[in-house]
């Protein structure tokens, strides 16, 4: 996979992922999974979702402030997510 690429695992039943050399993972590559559910489960979730209070918190940084954003994350000074904007 190219640098910055992503492997998404979306199987309901999967076998273990075999080990691989770290060099294959280097370069901002990522492996992630997605939650699988049935259509009925999705409909039930969407039915209750408006009643669940979801509150997101973001702190916006310009791209020029990327190092400041990383420092804030590292030092635990952010409550929520850091967002970089052009």
C-alpha cells in the first residue's frame, strides 16, 4: 500500500491479521475496522440517535499552527479534537 494509505477491514467474521514488518506500516499507513450491523440494526440506531446528546468539541488551528496543535495534544491541553484548516 502507498504511503498514507488505509486498509479497512469490514468483515463480520474475520481471522486474525498476520504479523508484518514495521517497515510495511511506516509512512502514515493505517489499518482500521468498521462496525458491521444489519439493516434492522441500522434503522433502530437511527431511530434513537436524535435522543442521544452527542456533543463534539473541536479546536481549530491553521496549518501554520500544526506544531502548536501537536504540542497541545501531547500535553493534554485539548478537550476534543484538533482540526487543521488551510
